[in-house]
């Protein structure tokens, strides 16, 4: 059975099941609808953590 993947469309702000839109407009894949729905928040949090680590590394 094929694994279902969810993607977050940054243009429409909608979760999609499968690769329905252009790759430039997609974030993912995610295992669940809920994870895809939080894609922008997840990426923002990861970016914040990376910036903090970089600040510590360069201090």
C-alpha cells in the first residue's frame, strides 16, 4: 500500500494530500494532516533555534 503524504501549500495556505501543486509552493512532506497544517510554525521555530545556535557559536 502506498504511503500517504501531506504537503502545505504556501500560496493557498491549504494542506494537500499528495503532490498537487508546484514544488516551489509546497512544504513537506509530512506524515499527518496536522503536521502539515503547522508547517509554517514548525519551520519558523526551527529557524529560530538555528539562529540561536549560530549566535552561541559566534559569541
